[in-house]
């Protein structure tokens, strides 16, 4: 109730201020003359009458929000690692450095205000301000009864001493300084019934201090439209947002939105780059759900949004966009050199969304290598070495017009020597503050920049920005559907294993996962969970890089912990696409199929963002088999509703890995089993017009593509794995070798099959040969499969295609029980 009341009062305050402000006037906050000039409630100069927005990082900074280190950071310094700090902290030295930082900002003409100053402001002279602060403090205090006293009979007096009424009495007697300390440190008092003295006895005290509030960059972003409250990833940082929101509303600033869960946005991932562009990083701390909220509600104010995807790295040293890049001039950018280039294992890729005339953001370009993108936007790049980046060389603060504050001399000198930089650079001592895992930009939120590119209308400060009813619907891309009939494609979808782990549900019927649990335990004990993820991402990065070099267009997505889809990296299991040339069913429209997944936590992989960004816009026809999961023997002709059945109910299943399609001859090879029901196959076949050839594999083989792989002119087949009629294997080989589109069949042993030699894939790319671009074909497999194949087998395959590509996928294969075939979903 106390929290709700606080929110009501905050809202009332904001509404009161908004109603008093003429729409055509700049807002000037109430005069602080009523604030008593005491240590607990300092007097502040009037906040400038400016627009509380920012358009470009190089526009002159006018107002900056800081938070001085204090008691919370003392608590954090007791266990730095657990407080998200990088190293132990000398707090007194850190305070002195922070004071020096403030002095430098003010020396450069910037108005600085701190969180403590805002919380204390007006409290001694304004009852409303005092009540608001008391209510916020009240919401941050907890009284708890210790466990061994939980069944004790408390009398009315005891209950009163545990009540909010008693808590309020305590809060009302506190000084301003006490209230601020309560807000910043969130005490919990554990009590039990006393035998003597007072009625209750405090057994222990605990606190949830805002140990990272000094990093005022993260709790909000300041856009061309106003201030948007963030949603922080770390649980210990989450309460910072509400405290900061309280402060901003108290100042009467335009808080125009707040990112809701499961969206995540942190201020270190946002850069303003002019009226036409902003950059937002997604990866370790921010996600696409957060970006979509910003675009759907038109909170950014730019015509384009560059989403910088960290899907191969996700390292704490590069947690935010501002840890590895910074805008240091109108068109000058510092960038960590090791993330640059298509061959970087930790490269960043950019998806660009553009606002249409209807106000909706749509995907305009996708997966552009970061340095190519920023150069295309006219930026000159100053390279920063990894050694200098680790010392926060990128995390300086641009005060506008090329006036830069930096903590790192070598990086500053490198920037100064660049012909693209025209400004001045000052060095700010910050070593002890940096031990808390952040630097100058992290420790400052620029609330206002003078808008150099502003129109007269934009210079008006607005408080009530109505959310746009638009939605971020990616644009339909240019038509890529194949006029000719192909077995393989040059366009694919991949999902980075950012939240990949061994799936105990699918482990039950996939023998290729038999070592998964033991491997997880061994690997995590050897390198730790965090480094284990980095090893897996490195494998995936190598695969992505290898096929991209073949000229393949890749749509890259990720998956989040909240989605609970551990196997999402195997994106090829839940959908397939089909061109009119393949189907020959009288329609000129391509089609996509959504499959029926056996494991409940694989059904939710059929995600709305992938459907709406690629499949629905590009494939007008749909065969949705999702109802089979619930036992309904029917197919829908639309992709919704998105089936999220959490129960393992009896159903009919068909996963795409259970189908091996000869697209050239329109034949499907199918092994029925736990993940493949005959009823589902017959329904699928009736919709697509495929001939079905049933084969019988051992019960423990979960997918047909474990034993059979098809390319345009080749096939890999483990005939020894077939059960039943021994002549069937020879019939299949004959069919493959002598059909209208004959193939060379390479037979593999069962041992080779269990080393993923059947889960290989053909892709169709483009390469420049002798100055001319030509189509190429390549076979992609894992190192494990490559090593298991004999030289004569590899020679045969290599003579048929232009190249045989192999990459290390040991961890992905062992933990997930699948290989290349499942990791690459082809778009036809």
C-alpha cells in the first residue's frame, strides 16, 4: 500500500506540474528558495530552462545527473565481486575522484545535480516533498519475524510494533539524511519476541544497498523525445530504477515511458546519433523485447534505429555498447578493434529499423557488420586496442562539440592524433571509481543536450507524449523466392545459443545426448558456467562465419532466459519453407510449415518475432501443424495462435528433422518414432503433395536426418542402421542413384552416423572467381563428422561440390545432441 501511495503521489506531482506548464513555454522548476540552507537539505541553483532530451552525443551537454559514492558503496566494497564490482575499492579515494569529476563537469559549464541532492531538495520547507520522501523510505524498510519465532503468539502490542503504522512513526521522526540513507540501503530488521526489556528484540539486520547507483547512466535513457526509464538485468540493480524515477518526477522532467518485463534496456547500451539515427545494443544486458517497446511506443524520436547485436560474445568486459564504442565527434567514433570485421569471433552485427510514413518501424537492413554499417553512416573509426579498452579507453564522456573527458591517456592521445577529431580532451583521474566496473560515461546521465539540429517546434519541452499505436513490424524484404528448383538455399535463419543448455526433456529420447549431463558437469567445473557459454558461442560464431564467407545471407536471432527454450539454437527443427517451383501445386506463392514438437519447451521456439519478421511477410501461405500437439488431427492455414502448451499432452508429432526431403524429386524419407507420428506425416503430405517413403530405424534414433543427408548431387546414407526388410536399403540407394535427379551415394557406418556424419548440409552460395561472380555449392559439417569420415568418402564429396567446410562444434553436439543440419534453417 505504501508503494502504491508513493506512485500515486509521484503521478499526482507530475500531473500537477504538467498542468501548470503552458505547452508553448520551457519548463522552469519551482524556485528552491524555500529550502533551508542546512547540511541535510542543501540549497541548489535553479535548474536550467532547457529541453530534457538529447539528439546527438556531440551536442553540448547542459545538465548531468550523478550519484556520489557513500554508505551503499562501503557495503558493496565488503564483497566487490558479489556487488558487481571488478576489483576491491578504496572508497575514500573513489569519493575524491568523483568529486573531481563533478568539478571538471562544472568547470566545462555543465549543470550537475546528484541523486542525494534531489532526494533532499525542498524537504525541510515543503510538506508535500517531506511526505513523498517519507513514503519512499517507508517502502524500503522491512520488518521480519525470525523463523524460530514464527509460531509464537504475538499480542496486540507486538503486532503494532511489526506494523506499517509503527514503521511510519519511526520514519516521521527521521532527519532528511536518515531518510536518504534508508532509501539507498533498504534495511530489513529481523525480530523475535523478547523475554525481558522491550517487547521485541532485533536479532539481526540486513540491507539491500544500491551498490551500483553510482552508475547513473543505466537506470534510464535520454532520447530525442524525453526520458525513458530502463529495466535492469541484474536483480540487485532493479530497485535503482524506481528510486531514479522518483527523482526525475520530483524535478518535473519528462518521463515518457518505462520498459516493462521481459524487456531489458540499460543506458550504457544507448547512443543518440542525431535526428535520423540512434544506436541500441542488445546482448548481455539489453534485449530485443526492450527495443521493441521503445519502437512500438515511438519513444526514440529518430527515423532509424540501429540495433547492435552482441550474439557471439556476451562478455562482462564488453557488457554494454559504451564499453567498446563511443561517439567522440559529429562523425567520429572510438571502436574496439577486436570486434571489427567479418572475421572477428566477437563481431557485432547491425539490424536497421526505419520508420515509415505510417509511424511504424520496419526492418530495412539486417546483419550488417558493425564497422561497415557505421562507415556507411559517414563515421570515421578510431581503433582502440583491447588493452586500452579494458582500461576504459572507450568509456569517456563527450560534452559536445568535441570536448571529451577521458580516463585513459593512451586512448586520448590516439584520438587526438586522428585527423577526424577536432576538439579538446581532458584526463580525469578515476582509477578507484573504475574498480567498481565503470567509468565516466557509466557514472553520468546526460539529461539535457542543446539540440543543434532542433526545429522551433522541437525546442518546446513536452510532458505528455501520447504513446503511438504503431508496432515495429519489419518490412517485407525483396522477393528472394527461387524461380528455379533447388535442393539447397543461399538464405538461412540461425539462432545464437546465448541461453543454451542441455535439455533434460529431449535427453530422454535422443541417444546423441547420452553424455550431455556428464559433459555439462565436467565443463562447468573446469571453466565455470560463464566461460562455458563463451566456448559454446565461439563454436557458433565459427559456424556463422564459415557459411557467411560462402556468400550466404543469414538472418541471425538470439533467445532469452525468460523464454525457457534451451534448444532454440536448433532452429531447423520447427519450420520449413517451400518455393512454388518445388511444390508445383498451381500456386505462385511460397509456403512455410510450422511443425508439431514433442517436447513442451520446444513448442515455444515458434516465436512471434521470427514469424513476423521473415516467415509471414515472405511466405503468404502457411501450413500450421501445431494443433497436432494437443491431439487435434488438423492443420491451420495461419501461424497463430502461437501454441504454448506447457503440458506433455498426448498428441501427434512431426519435427522437421524426422523428414529428409528430396526437393528435386518431391520425395520425403521418414522414420516413424516418438517424435514422428504417421497421422502427422499423412496430414503434412496431403498439404504439400509429397510422396512419402517410410524407413525403419532403431527406436533410439530420434530423427531421420541422423542416418540420411541429401544434397543436389550427393547423398550420405547409413543403410546398416535400417531395420526390417534388408532389401529396402538397396532400393533406397537405387532410387537415389537412378532417379530423375541422380545422386552419388556415400555409405557411412553406424559409428560414423553417431559422430554426426548424417547431420551434414549443403548450402548454395556465391563467390567471385576470376573476377566474375558465380554460384557455388558447399557441404557444411562439424569437425567431429569430418574426422570420422574416411579420406575416400571426403574425396567423393569434395569432387561433387566446390568446398567442404568443417568447424568445431564439440560442445554444441555433446550438450544438444544435434549438429549442423539442425543449426541452419534454409529459406527457399
